[in-house]
C-alpha cells in the first residue's frame, strides 16, 4: 500500500500576516547594510504579500493591531512604494487607533508618518509626528525609534530654521545610530549635521561632515551603488570657495545620474555645473550646461530649475556685456522666484549679486530698473527665447 502523502494545513491569513511582519522587520534592518538598489528590489518583491496582509488585518479587520504593527514596521519601506498606497494605509492605521493601542505601536506609526512627511518636504508636519514619536519611544525605551525620531525631529528643525535645537537632536541621534551600528542612518545624520553647520555659517565643518557622510554611504553602496550627497558636497565646496573641486564632484554625480536616468537629479547637476563654470568665467562651457539644464527642466515640468537655468544664462549674458537680454531675464526670474516663495541659496544668490553688479556697471541703475521691469511681464516662452538668444 502506497504511503499516504503528507497533507499540509492551508496557510491562515494570520500566519501570513505574521510572516509579513517578520519580513518587514528583516528588510528594515537590512536597509542599513546593503546597497539601496538591492534593498529596493527586495521591498518591491515583498509588496504584494504585504498588501494582502494589510487588506486582511485592517480592511477586513482580521487583526487590527497586527496590521498597525505592520504599517509601522514598513516605516522605511514606504519610501519605495506608491504614495497613494502609503497615504491609504497610514490613514487606515491611524483611524483604527484608540486609547487601547499600545504605546510602542503608536511610536512606530508616528515614525512612519514623519518619514513620509519628510520625503515630501512637509517639515512642519514631519516635526509634529516625529516629536510625538520621540516622547513615546523614550517612554517604551525603544532605542532604534529614539534615534530615528531624534534624527527626523532634528532634521526638520534645522530646515525650519531652529538650527541649534535641531543640531542637538541630530548629535544625539548620531550617538544612538553609532551604538546600533546603523551605517546608513549614520551617513544620513552626518549629512543633516552638515546642513546645520552650513546654516550656522560654519561651511568648513559642513564640508568635513558631508565628506564623511559620502564616504560612509559609499562603504555600503560599493563602486556600482547609488551615490548620495555628492551633489550637496559639491555645493558646500563651492560655498567654501573650492570651485574646481565643486565642479569635479558635480561632474561625478552627473555621470552617475545620467547612467541611471535619474532625470531631476540630472537637471540639478547640470544647473549647478553651469553655476560653477560661470564662477570660473568659462562661459562657453557654462552655456552648454545651462541650455541642457533648461531644456530638461522644461520637459520635466520643474519651474524652479527652469528659473535657475534661465538665471545662469542671464549671468553669462551680463558678464559678457549683454545689457538687453540679461536684465529682462533677471527681472522675469526674480518675479517668478518670489511668486514661488523660494529663497535663493548660496550658489544662486552669489551669482545674482554678480549679475546685478555687472549690469549696473554696463547700463546704469535707471536702465537696469526699466529693463528688469519689462522682464516681469514676460511669458515663460518669451523668457526662454531671450535666454537662447544670449
């Protein structure tokens, strides 16, 4: 008589959800030590199972607490997944929370919300969620959550202008991440500390911190991995007066971003390279970079980077004594930047000052005022035509 084949019991939804929670925790930890592209691929491959677990736990109310724990465990993975899904599951998890929801679960939900907010540059709401998470994490003595909440709170405070307070939290986060051996988080925190030092006017220390961040992250990514913060390091070196080094770094970043077809990053790198070349008085090369940045920015629908490319071309014109197109362009750019409520950062601000100085010398204040006023009423199409005429 043939042996009866072993019959396995069917997988239960709860068992599936538990395995998803375990895999989410494993991938969250793995993020600190493996190249980002490999990690993203693992997250994307796991997403169908995670979604099914979330559907059962939260939508069908199979186990709400387990679903909330999974939403929190996906804190870092949410960056890879579609925004609409992230917002849906965060909202669902929070709406299901009440006074019976454990404090450690609420900690991780607030961390997930804060990280999603910072991804979209919503720093005030990031700060609010991260600050809630920080108090909760300290209460439940979750060292990982404490360090992450300190990082997110500190970074948002620095961006919002509360530099000293934010820097203190970032320094504490760095200590925590080093104790945990969280290498990627160490690199990210060093970059945020560089931003804090830059805002405090200590550009030399900012350069050193950012260089340390870049090297830390390169040890994870390897030669073929993603490069992070190199473009920012280029900006800091430029601010420090090391323009040739800034140009070398931005060209390194540009080559990488072209290879991966990261289109907005390519626009940013091209624009910054144009600014550095203008500063070096290498106008023909600068014009080539600026025109490509302009073309790509328009195609990507990025108004801010379109404006910066136009400013670089205005600078090339002004510094080569074009007293007609350049002042109209700078009038157009100035008005639109103001309407976007954007403040020029160092690279664009020093270039703007140089443009105005050159035009005052070339055409005088009265004519400069008249032509910049004309520029404020240009359409974008007309402004682009003016720029390409330089």
